[in-house]
């Protein structure tokens, strides 16, 4: 008889059956996973504002993207609204090169370069530059060199190097 009394006390919600325990366990596991996912999301640096000084901004591009020798053009908008333009191309000698889409002479026109075969051609003055000269020769109408590295199958450009080209694109609302 005493057993019946104890059993009736636990039926009021103190003791759970197997299905209830399993449901509660699932709910708990899902809850823990959601909390962990939220914590991981919060730990991922967001693309808002300047990155912390301890974590440099890096731009990664799979090297295989450039295998066919076609120049790929990119843009990066700075915090102060300046759009820095640049390109990456695999030259005829097999080297992946990067440069700003501007030069020391024609940058004020904001026209940049176009690829014609194995040459990068200035859209303002028409001068042609062999792909093997990109990132090697600087000054004049040569595309402004942009430092890059190849690491782990990626072309890596540091944000600080990219920001060095800001001077080519600061023309008061024209670019």
C-alpha cells in the first residue's frame, strides 16, 4: 500500500516516463547547441568597422581562379567611402600578379585598365603593358603594383597593402 502512495505522488509531475525524459534530453541538447552556435557566431569578426589591430584584414582568392590568364577585377570600399579597384592576373610566365586598376599618370581619370590578350591596356592613354611587367615595373603609366603572396593555394592580399592604393582613387566623388 505504501508503494501506491509513493507512486501517486510521483505521477503529479515529479517523475517522468522514458518518452518524456528523451524529449527533455533532446530539448536540452538542442538548447546547448543553439547557445554554442550563438557564441561561435558572436566570435566571428564582422565586416563592420575597422578590424582589431591584432587580426589583420586579409583577402583570399583561390589561385586556380586565375589559371586561364584572364584578369579578374575587384573593388574594396573603405570606411570613408573610397572604392579601391584592383586586378589579379596570371601572366604568360605563369606568375600570379596583382596591381591597382590605376597608375601614377592617368589615375585622376578613373578609367583603369582593360586586358587585351597578354597585355593590360590603359583605358585613358592606350599604353600597353605585357602581363609579365605587372607588379614588376612601377611608375609612369604602369599599373600600380599591389603586394600579394601565394599561400596554401590562395592569392593573399593584406588589407594594409590594399589601403596603400587609396591615393589612386581619392578623386572627390568621381570614382
